[in-house]
C-alpha cells in the first residue's frame, strides 16, 4: 500500500515566458498543462495559472497555465497575478 504523496508549493509563474514557466513547474514536481488540453506553447507569456502560486499541491498534480502569444512581456508591465475564479480568454 502506498502512502500519501508529498505536498509541494506551487511556484508563481505568471509573467514569465512559457518555456521558463514550464521548466519551473516541472522542477517543483508538478505537471504544466494548457486549459484546453492541447499542447502548451513554448513561446508567449503566462498570464494566469491555476492553482495560484504559493498554493499547496500534491506532487505530480497539474498546473493549468494560460499563455498569451508573444515573445516578451511589455517593459515595465506589472503582473496582476493569476485569476482564481474566472478563466482568462
């Protein structure tokens, strides 16, 4: 019988490039996925995530990342953080 899986802190990757964000989520022992079930883009900026950063999640759990197409975040742009209750479009 297996015991409960360890809980890890979800990294806050909002505002990061998609490729870096996926790497960070994977290093935390979690699985980055897109909201529509397709492939995560490797370029663009993460605009929201669920669960939010600093939340606890069981190792291997999915972290949904919403990515806005583009290569770089606008200079001086401040991230408002992930949305908890609404899905960004």
